[in-house]
C-alpha cells in the first residue's frame, strides 16, 4: 500500500519550522468570526445528539471506541459538528477527567484531534510533538493516561505534508540541536527510496512509516503500555490525517501492536 521512492534533497528547514507551529485554541484572543446561530429547535436537536459528558471518576461510563471516533471524523469531513452544552460540560469536568482515548499526533497547527474527531472537552488525552516523535516526556504522558486515567485506546496519527517528516527525508542539516534531535528520531524509520516515484508518493510513504515507528516506540519503550496491549486492555490504532479532505485514514496495524489487524 505504501510506495517507496527517491526524492531529491531540497532545503526544507524553513518548511519544517513553519509547519510545526503549535496549534492555537479555536477560541483564543482572536476576534470571533461572525456566524449565524442555529435555530433554537435545530440547536436543541443537535445538543441531544451529542455524546453524554464524561462522568466523574468512579461512575459507570461507556468507553469511547475507534468506530465512534471514525463517526466523529465523518461529521468533521461533512462540516456537521455536534453542538455541546459547553458551560455545563466544563462545570462537570472541573472535578476531574476520565478520557478513554489517548491521541499522539503532530504539533502542526492544522491537526487538532478534538476538531478532527468531533469530540467535546474531556474525551481525548492529547499528546503532541513535532512529527509525533516519542520522547520520554511524551511516553510518560501516555503512561499517565493509561495507568492512572485508565484510557483504553491509543491513536497514533500522522498527517500528509508533514514538515518534520519532509525535513527528515531531505537529509538537510538542522540549525539547532533541538531540531536535530527530532530528525534523529524520524530518519531511522524512513523507508528506502524507490526511483521514479513522485515527491507526494515518497512523502506519503515516509509519513506512514513514521506513524508505524511512533506506534512501535510507544509499545516497545513502555512496559506499562506493553502490558496492557498484551493483555488486550489497550488497543493501538495507527492513522494518517489528510489535510485537504479532513479524512482520517486508518493504517493496517500489525499483530505485534494490537493482537489483530484492522483494514
């Protein structure tokens, strides 16, 4: 499924630096964009369709599943987000969190899991690094979510046109030691280039390979996560987000990571 190709080395440091900007919240200090409010009846119906807010720890809840996240992504693609009673939800979550899902993804400002999967506050425990590389801090964050918050699904999600991966493929040197540390995590997992393929095919192959490497790193490097995966209490999903369409594509997951294969 993944193509292997040769790509001419071109300077991509500037592209990388621009593409790994940390995402700003949808409603920060920027002026609000005018939009039409839904009719009261329509708004009430939409709120009724929204997932029930997460209960405080100790209450019985239904864990979020991958099919539910896929359904949220379909809503995102269609531009049909659910409307949530944000004030009530915020108050309910003030005493604690119990997210079912960990999402490890890139710091790219265009890749916001809460939007992409159409999930409200409190449902996703999000860990973001440039190129979704797994360093000790990211791994510790994931372990905290699994062991103490009892998250049962880990989604490792890359995205097309990833600047960190493109910079790693180019082979260009980085201007700082910190940026170079990201390259050292990504480059070993990039597949050999196949002559004749386009830049897009080459980068797509590298993006998918980087997702697989990060997912493997999470399971292999963490005894906590590995034990849960082996016993079937935690599932690992690998995916790629497509910027233009908004669609999340699931990658086939080897048995070593999940105990089964997903199409």
